[in-house]
């Protein structure tokens, strides 16, 4: 990735695509750091969704992020969530079995469910809860109340 994070780095010029991830998510940043060398050789550049280039490319309003990874392909297509991850899995020989298994509807439903859970809870995984949790108190201060 280039220093400006503008999507115009050497890898992006190769045309494979850009992987947009949430830079405030500990799981996302760890996966990006680990997969950058593998997918970088295949022409993918990792950029935070919070960066100006990804925000412009995806048409994001300031302060609004998609709830999942965004893969912007060199041909202009945008794949999100499980679809984007499976596309990337097909690019790496040791991840291809995951993409093959996802062809089975039962497995795909479970994979989509697992991805959705991780995406919804991504800010509180890895012992780092950076986003305050919303509590549905319905007017009660505690589970048990004394009269």
C-alpha cells in the first residue's frame, strides 16, 4: 500500500483490486496484515474503509462504514462480505478448499451466518472493545430491581 492510501499504489496499478477493511477492528487489521503479502503478490492492495479513496469509490458518507469487507475489483465490480472473501479464497491455492466447500448450500449458509456474526461483533473481538455497546434497558436500570 502506498503511504497516502489513495488506491494508486503499485499493487493497485496491476489491476487485481483493492480490499477495504475496517481499520478500527482488531480482527480485520490482523487479517489484513497477515494476508497482505499473500494477496499483494496477486495484485491486491489493502486500504482502510475509513480512507478517502475507499470512501469516494464506495460512495460512503462521512462516518458511515459498511458492515462488512468490501472488495473492489479492477474491472469495477464490488463484492462485499462472504462473497468478497470467497473470491479472494479462489486466488490462493491453500484457501481454495474453502471456496469449493462454499458451493454446498448448507455450508454456505453456515459460512454466511458465521461471517455475519463476526462482522457485527468485530469491534469487541480480540479483547478490544473500541465501540460502546448499546444496551436495550427498556427503562430498567438492572435485570433485578428492588422495590
